[in-house]
C-alpha cells in the first residue's frame, strides 16, 4: 500500500500535469472595466476576462483589491492572483443566491472540467464575518432553518487540477472543496479563519490520486476533512483513494479528518510529516451508521502534536459517542474501519490521549500503533475495537488505557 501511495504522490507532483503553451495569452480584468479598488464591483469584468481566455491562457489579477461575486472557471483556465492582489468576496449575501432563491453558490466554481490551475502569491478573502454572525444568531435562537452559506472554492469532477501558492482566508464556510475530482495537486497554501468561525474547514477533498503538501491551515473546523459521500461504481469501496498529505502544519481546527461521509469508501491514504498545534483533535476518523462505508489502508507517520485536545480519535459514531449502545443489523452503510497504521508519533500537552470506538455489530480491527508516545491529562478509551500499541501512553489522571466492552489493546514488546 505504501509504495502505491508514494507512487501516486510522485506522479501527482508533476507528471500528471500539462505544460502551459509558450504563446499563452494573458487576460486582464482591467481590460474589461475592472477598477480593482475594493469598492466597485468587478464581478462582470473578471468573468468577461475568464470567458475571453482560451484554453491554456491565463487570467491575471495583477494587483489591488478585486471586489467580486461568484465566478465560474472552465477547462484549461489558469487563474492567477498575483502577489499584492486580493480577490475579495462581496459581503452582499444576495449576490450568492442562485436565481434569487435560498440556494447559495461558491465564490469560485468549476464543474466537469480538466486542466485547471488556481495559483499565485495573492489572497482570496471570503469576508465571512457577516455570514458567521447570521449563522450564530440562528443557532442561538434554536432555529431549525439555519442559513445556507457559500463555500469559497468548489471544483466538481475536475481532472488535472492544481491549486498552489495562494492564501485563502475568511470563507463563509469551507475554503477549498475539490470534489469527485482526480489527479489533483494542492501545494503551498496558507488557509486561515478565526478559531471560533463555524464550519470553516480548510480543505474538503473527495476523489482519487491527490497530493496535498506544504500547507499551513488555521481554521474553525476540520483542517482537512477527506470525504466520500458518493459511491463510485468503477471503484466500489474506494470512491476516495490514493491520497498523500505531507509536510503540513495544522494550527487551530479539528485536525486531519476522514468523514463523516464515508459511504463511498476511503482507501490508501498516507499522511506524513505533519505538526498539529492547538487543534481540537489531530488524527480523526469519524462516521456513523447513516454515512458509513469501508475505510482501510490508512497510514499516519512522523506526526508531532502540541497542546491538542485529543490525539487520536477513530469512531463509528458522529456527532456524539453514546455511553452505551446495542448492536444493530449490518447494512450497506454500517461503518467498516480497519487496517489503520499510526507510527512515529509524539504528543505533548494533550488533554485526552484518544478513543477507539467501534460499533458492537462491527468493531474496529487491525489498528496498529507503533512508536507512539503520548502524554495526556486523560488516557485512551478502547471500546468494540482491537488494537496493538508499541510505545507508551501516559495519563496524568486515571488509567492510561481504559478498556470497555469489546475493547482490546495489546502492548507489543
């Protein structure tokens, strides 16, 4: 498995991508009336520049602040936000309404495209504060009709996608969503939003053959959440597969997650050389009986954690883990989580070492922890799960390992 994933990573780092033509044109929104002063609405001018560019040409935001509503990219586009330039999402909520209705659309989107690049040293800012305020107000009022919020970038069914260099910040909801896509490289991004901003995930990918590297993500929810909410008949049980996440720093946020949608299956993930600091969780697999599927052949290695809430959480329950549960019939969406390798991990200042919570009808199994050293205020709970540990878990208070019904953790020599 490891060789396969590493090979995918090497291919994704260069060999899968096209060469930009030497005579490619540059399309500038200024030529279509953009003021790039952060005050006047440049949406129409930017979209005209995008539409005027042919495949292989570059849409260039060269400098200043381009105030914009939703934009749509197409196959062959290279969308560059240069150093000193900002694409600023409009604070006008109605601009994101699809046809004036309740459905909202992203700031940037593409669908059924290929050979697409978003790059540059500039910034894309979603101006999410007013959206977060409205969302919190609805929550505080116990509303059952929470307001929809736009995501920043949603790229659906895109083949050969590269996103590099940019700073993404303050999205109303998720920042970058490459979904049902393949041959994807995301490299050198900085993503940040306030630690208390709701549902501001950094990256929510689904698909195959993806490389995520050199990322700094500091947000209010999952730093990365790998999804698999749709079955892929060509790849049963592996709609999301062959992914590498490496050389990253995750700050505030909920960690590197798989789920909660796993019904399409997640296989062959390598996550390595990652530092977690001040995240609520670090290594996390989360799903439930309504969204579950096959999750297997996952490797985490060379991981450092500092001051995180929970070091390792693998659970067939989401969002809440019950104190007790009775077995239910096994169905198509019953979570099936096994063959998880966690190695070369150090964790300091941790509140909870972790939890392995399988379902009584389908326990977790083949969870292998090697050279794992965690010092936490509280220990690790193991329920309906079988795991091995070579290393040491220390708890300041209470037992280091809390074994509950159907739980087994064997300490290897």
